[in-house]
């Protein structure tokens, strides 16, 4: 006798209902993230390699990371220590990446 599992249908409907219930601010943030991802892909596929393209791609990536951290992970409500640590990490990491690639 074969048993059929319906876990996939439950997971899919749960994800679909979460998207429908999302707040307007979250939908706008998701749209901005999609636009920034497309822009990052367009800049990274540019045949001219210069330090300005690296700077633009790093800037877009940092912007996306901060949008996700503050809006979807609710870092806005976190302690100031975690906000400072996150921004400091991003500055140090992006500076190292920029220096190594130029």
C-alpha cells in the first residue's frame, strides 16, 4: 500500500498565506530588494571592470543587507549594541573587500 504525503501542499499554502498577509511596508521592501538585486546583476555583468563598479555593487549589497536586517529581522527593535555591531561589521567587511579588489 502506498502512502501519500501532503506536507508539500501544506507548506506551499502556508507560504502563500504569509505572502498574502504581509504588510504594505514589507511588500514595498520586497519590491525594493528585487529591484536592487536586478541592478546588482546588471552592474556585475558589465564588461568594464573598474573600482567604481565594485564600489557600486558593494553599496547595493550593503543596502540590501541593511533592508533585510532592519525590516525583516526586526533589528529596529533590538538593543543599540546590536545595531552598532552590525553597521561596524558591514563597514569593516566592505572596506576590506574594496581594498583587496582595487
